[in-house]
C-alpha cells in the first residue's frame, strides 16, 4: 500500500476528518487487516489564510510547497492538499512536485459528470466561489456552475471562517444555507451543490441538503484510498 501524504491545518477540523476517514475506509475495505501509513504536514492556518486574503499567491505557493516537499522526502507517494481554497495555487504546486498531486476540483468534477449533472451550485469560501480553480474542470466538461449572490457569498464566507473552521455548528447557520440553496434551485435550476470548503460537511449532508449534495471530502477521500491501494 502506498504512503499517503496530506498538507493539513487548513483548517484543523477538516484535517481530522481526513485522518479518521482514511483510516476507517481502508480498515473496512481490507476487512480489518490493514490501515494506511499517513504523514501530515500541518500548516499555520493563520499564515496561509493571510497569503490568501492579501493575494500573495507566490508566498502561498512557496509555503505549501515546503510542506509537499517534506512529505515527498518522507516517502509519501499519494500527496494532496486538504482544502479547496489552497487550490488557488494548485497548478504551480503540481509543476514543482516530484510526483502527482491529487486535485480536489478534478475528482469532484469527474464525479459530477458521471452523475449526468448539467447545472451545479458551488458553495465555499469567498475565494472558492469567486475564483476559477473549482470551476475550470466542470466548465470544460460542459457543466454550468452557479454561485450565490454577493451578499450570500459574504454570509457564507463569514460563517465558514468564524464558525465551521472552529468546529462550531449552528442550526441557524444550517437554515441560512438551506435557504440560499433553495433560492438557487428555484432561480438557477441547479440540480446539485458542491460543498467546496472541506469544513462544509460539518453542516450540510445528503440528509439535510435541498438538492444532491457533493461532499468534496468524501469524494476526495474515496479517490485517495483507491490510489493508495493500487
């Protein structure tokens, strides 16, 4: 089995999910006979977020690549970021990595296309909703991508940063998000929604989402497990 390397800490809550679900998934698939070797290089979330908010993509790429390089030196063969927003600099990181760097947007796009979805909503940090890195693969595959209004994007970003990144889950926030999704379903015709921030599954899931729910964490982890067990 290949060693898995994760760039974690963006944020800590999602990193814990990755660690637990990778172990549980492989343990289950092997009938309790094996669990994966996992290395985690955890970044300073405040520092990484500072690069994002200031638009310092070069600084962000250099900082994240330090972590990727450490994982590679430690023998990790399946390496990935654990946050959608950090894919702002994915192309730069992939070009510098010595081995393949698993892309969250690509595996999510493949899953949506396989389901025959033609119109998808995208939730995430403000940067994820407004930038192109989570949309590019979908648009190239002929899928229309819709994002909330500017006011809704501001609200979603605030709830992610102040609540979900700190493990705080509120019923009132769930209701706000459900209202936004229902509006997008009625006005934009979305058939599903991407949970484009890896903390969003703390709040939304197939059981409480008004439309088909594409959990980037679940989709990504499934792909990482498949690669590790090849």
